[in-house]
C-alpha cells in the first residue's frame, strides 16, 4: 500500500503534522475518511437545498423543481449501488489440513467454526 495518499489526506485535509500523520493508526485514518466523506455529502446536500429554495422563489422560471432531487441526484441517493454482502463459507477440511501443514500447527488443536 502506498502511504503518500494517506499522508496527504491526514496532513492536507485533516490538518495534522507529518509526525502526527505518521503516528495515526490505520483504523483511525479510515474513521477520518468516513467522517470527512459524510461531512462533504452534507455540504453538497445543503448546497442543493439552497439552489432548490432559490429556484422555487425565482419569479422568472416557468418550470420550478418540485424536489431537490429534480436539480441533481447524488450517487449515494441512487438505489442499487450498495455492494452485495458476500456470505462467508466455512473452509473445507482439505484447506484446514493444508494450512496446518504450512504453519506447522497440529490439526487437532483447533476447530472450524
């Protein structure tokens, strides 16, 4: 994994120092990215709402939008874009034996499940 984009995000967008960025755990970075994305979504939705309200009261428009989504529909609002959840399948006994050989573990000491 390339660390440069992570460091650029932490320093440039989150205002951290290079030292703080280097000491930021990956789990915290993921939370920061998720929080920043949610904040940006909110900013875009506010902007759309302001445009919607402006166009609703504009006297010279013949066709006014009925909903904010008539102006623009964001990708996170479109249905069907959620990734399918993959069901986990238990590993087979053959796979367990191969893994126990690779790691030198006695098969009888652990269970599948």
